[in-house]
């Protein structure tokens, strides 16, 4: 199956890819379902584990990208 660029962009946006951005988006979409206004470390780690993402792999830049994505989708 051949994907067009917009297919790949949509898959990454919704976290269906294993690119760095895709993984961040996957966690962001999971966290967006949280009823909490603030996300604590435990909730962040639980979301990462639920999304099959290593929470310890997040850099400061990744966390900033995660925050931007959360702001965009919530």
C-alpha cells in the first residue's frame, strides 16, 4: 500500500506512527482525555506506558512539543 504525504501527516498527527512527533502526539491525545487541569508526573508516566512510549525518553524539547500539542487539541 502506498501512502500519500497527507496520509502520513494525518497518521503522525494522530499518533499512529513511531516517529518522535507521532509518539508525542499519541501521548498528548491520551492526556487530552484527562479531566484534570494539570498533569502530574504520575499521570504523565501512566499515559506514556498506556501508549507504549518510554516516559524517560522525553527531552525538554519533547515536553514543550507535548504541551503545544495539548494546547492545540484541548
